[in-house]
């Protein structure tokens, strides 16, 4: 089996969601998705099959997709998702509890018109051609932000390590102890300085990518 994300490197970093959103990944963080042997990848094939069942909500569909992909890849690929949904989502509106909204007295026609406008807006967005370069930029942007976060955590750990090293040597009255203390502290500080340089480079690249993404979004309106 090949990989869908070979050009990205060692897989995608996790992306945090906002309230009311749901992000599905074909595989777990740090992994790459398998191509499979057929027309579609294991994930796409399982998702297409799950969408045929009108009675399932999104959560139920993704659970079934995960089970199918695990079985077809011998456990090598685990579909992943980040959910901040505040209610059930159905791909088939008629299958949702209560079904389609009905017209009635008291302004329900206004609600129906608003829903129709939203559907038309979604259709326009789906018809808009996607920019693969912008998509790759967004993926890379999240990876860079995750790397910055990892560096920040490492620096916080090293700050604690410096504190613990001072406690270990105490007053360090003799020259030998002071020398050992200075060498350990110096080694830690050198690592922190290198991380600081990498963080600066990453933040510059993040700012550049964010500017490019913002410009692309404006051009696509």
C-alpha cells in the first residue's frame, strides 16, 4: 500500500477545532494514510459506504468508518477526528429527529427562507474551485504552529531542569562542584538558545504563510 501524504513527510500534526466544527482525518496524528489497492483509499471507500445509510448521524458514521479502516489496513491506519459539535449532524436532513421543518403560523416561513438562503450559499461554496496550494499552506501552517508549541514546552522543561540543577549542587562551595554546575547549566542554556533561534525562524515563516493564506482567501471571494 502506498501513502496519500508522502509529500508531506511524517504525517499531519493535530489541529484544534472551534465550537460547532468537526474535522475528520483519514488517519491518526503523525501517520500517513494508505492508498489501498482499489479506486479509492480505505478511508474514502469506508466513508462513501457510510454515507449511504440515511439513518446515521455524523458520529455514528465516523465510528463505522474507523472500524472498517482498521479492519482493511490490519490496524495500521486509524481514522481520527476533532469534534466541537454542539448537536447531532445528519447528512440526510429528513433522517434527523423531527425531520424537515414545516411551515406554520408565527413567522416560520421566514425561518424556511433563511434555511434556503443558507443552502444556496453552501452550494456556491462547494462549486467554487479549490486551491491546492492554499490547502498545502494551511496544512504546513498548522505543522509549524505545532512545532513552535513543542519548542515552548521543551524550554519550559529546561527552565525547570536549571532550577533542579541549582538545587542539586546547593551552594557549590568548591571549585570542582562550581565547574560541574556551570557546565550543566551552560549545556541546558545552549539548547534553549538554539530552540529560540528555531522559534524565531518558524514564527517568521508562520507570519509569511498567514499573509499568503489571507491574500488567497480575499482573491477567492
